[in-house]
């Protein structure tokens, strides 16, 4: 599957952004999807995941209550609504496809797209 993330940009602390991920070429609807991020000088970290049906979601503790992941399988899209953004949310955000239909572990994700940069100013 080919994945392309978009929607990043510069926002002030407390603001909101909505990231989108378009999936083309390959299976999408029967797999869990996820968002990850990598800040400069740090390792990539898990942000959120959603099951194939959209009925199950998982979040990193650092974003719970602020971020919401969703999907529209008919459009082959995954979204990440980010509210109450903090400077520590600054990172390149990547979407990825799991090898399974439900989220189990961040290591399940093997298909990665190009990232989109989110910068949160204080």
C-alpha cells in the first residue's frame, strides 16, 4: 500500500490541526492503521491506532484526550485530529498500515508513508 500524509504546518500552542493520510494501491480496509511521530533527534514513537472497522482506537498516553484518530475506508483515508497542541507535539508525523486488523503492538506496522511536519510554537 502507498500512503501519503498531509495537513501539517505551523500552529500556536493550544491550536488544532487535522492530518490526513491517503492510501492508494493495495489493501486498506481490512487492516488497522496508525499514526506515529518522530521529533528531531528522537526515535519514532507511536501516537494512535484504529482497527479495520474503526470501532477500536488506541492512543499514547501523551496524546489521550487531545488527539482523535478516525478513518473513512470508502475514501481510503485516515485522519488525526489534534487539539490543544503543545510545543512537545512538534514532529514529523507518519501514517502506517498494520499487518493485522486490530492494533496489537507498534511493531505490527510495516507499511509507511511520507511524513508531514507539525510545528507547534509556544
